[in-house]
C-alpha cells in the first residue's frame, strides 16, 4: 500500500510522523511524495493557533480532493475537535494524541509490539519532509498553565520517556546513519520530573543529556525548545562537550513583566536576561532564538514598548513572532482588553523587524570563518553541479555548491557572503 504522510506544527509532530513512516515501511508499505498516488494518508494536525487549526482542516480536504479515500487524522486539533475531524471527507479514523504511538499498528491491525527495537533508517520522508536530522521524542505533555496555550489541553500532563527507551532510539537512529540527533518534547526541560528513583533523587534533563553523551556515539546533539525556568547557570556547563550544538531556543513570549504575569509564565525579564548571560559566558557565540506573542490581551503601548526594547537588548539570532490567537478553553480567551487584530499584526511586524536586524548582525559575524555544516537539501544546479543547503552547529543556514549531491553529509565550509537569511560558502 502507498502511504502519504503530512504534518503541521512543531518538531514533536515531525518526530511522530517520522516514527510513523518508519513503522509503515517496516510493515512493508511504501511512503510516497504526493497524495495523488497514495492509497492512504495520515495527517498529524496542530491547534496552537486558529491558523494552524485551519491549515489542518485544509490539508485533510486537499488530500481528499487528490483522491485519497482513506485518511487517518491525528494530532492536537483532532484531539480537541474529534467530531469535526470525523466529519471531514474520506476520514477513515480519528486518533487522539494519547493513542498516537499505536496509530500504525492499530490502523494496519497488527501487533503493537511489532516495531520494537527496529532501526530508524535515515531514509527521508518523500516530499516536504526531507530531513537529515533525527527528531527523537523524549517527553510529551505539559504541566504548565500558560494562559494562551491550548497544547496543554491537547497533549495532557507531562510524561517522560524512560532513559533506556531514548538511548535505544538514538542508537537506532545512529545505526541508520543519522548525523544529528534533536531531542524534542512539549515541555522538554521537564524531562525526569515524573521519574522515580530508588533513592528518590531528583532527575533532570541534564542527566538525560549526560547519559546520551556517555552512552552513544552521537556526533551532533541538539536540544529543541527549553522553557527558561527549567534551567540554571550550571546547565550550560554541558556545552563543554563540543558534540552539543551551540544553539538554544528559549521562548520569551513577552519582555514585559506585567504581561508575563497575565500569561502565567514562570519567568521575568530579569531572570531571562541572567540566563542568557550565563549561556553566553560559556558559549560566547551561542545562537539564541525565541518565540514572542504580539498583542496578548491587555497589552498596552507601554508593555509593547518594554517587549520591543527587551528584544533589541537581548539580540536574538532568530525567532518566531506570533500574533495572539484566541484559543477556546484557555484563560487568555476570557481576558478583558483583547487587542484589535490590526494592532496585533502591526506589533508583530515591528517585532519581526527587530529580530531580523539582530539576526543579520549575528550572521555577519561569521563571514570569513570555517564551520561544519550538515546538508539537508540538495538541488541540481546546472553546470555548477549541485546546490546544497544545511545548518551549522549554531543554526546558521548555509549554502554551497558541489560536484555531487551530499545530502546527510557534514562538510567544513568557509562562510563568504550573507544573502538574505542564508550564508553562501565554499566547501573546503
């Protein structure tokens, strides 16, 4: 059977769809690049914003129009709106998040244990998801109560995967020729908080990272989004091991202390600043990216100015700016002082410009330097051979040409010229 897979949203969704691809292949089915030639499709949906929910519905409808008669819908949006998902055309099954790990086995009506300890081959998902990095799910759910977030409702309470399972997945991915491992989770920094130990000792994400570095041959290890309150200054000593990539994604959401309180975020501008300073003390050239919400309910001009000033001060190397999206079932949806959509959009644009300015300055710092890059895409480039694009350890997007495709290879590159959001380089 030919299977088409699609996903919307976060890296955790990407990790899950890759796991499904591996399981379908191991069961003897083919993953295809287009819905038009598929017998079945699986869509991993998202609900973090109203736009993400709309995109989820649109993807399912488009796949049905392409002629796929059996569509399995899963993910956050379908978990929150199962009846609406089931009413969409050609839906075979709606699988809530809590059953997602067994989606392939249950859909194919085979034993759930069939896929245990099989290798995670670095065979990319055809089409839009040609990734070189292996996204490893280490945790799911979240116990935070951020007032803007629907993901907590959709994903449930925080749950850590056992260390042995994570190590097994990583070793399997490495055996399948993965060059870089990315740890993912809804609330990654909470890993271990729900794990009991014989001596009731506290377990922390740092213990997971240390174990991975100690027990595997990983060459490039990257952490996805980390809530700032889960970290302390000592955490960054882990980066003395150069296999850890010098990139931190630390969601700020707002640079205004009063806005952060309404968001129920467990951080302040002062504590965030101290954390960034601690990271840069260990890794002076670390890339620090972030998420920010523009136009959160009640956000005054003064609070917005505080956020803008703080963003300029921190000098982020990139980030996502989201116009506030009201999500039914969250605390913020009921708050007074909802900001007009056009003002949210205006503030979003201003914040994006500020982040891009500091990101451009960061990229320019590395012109003339030599850095290793993992190539994630390859395109034929006429007489020049092949054009490659990929990522450095500190998450710079780089491009270069080569006489042959080098997908999933790591090369030393001399960085020569900033071209928009990409740095052009030459493979050494």
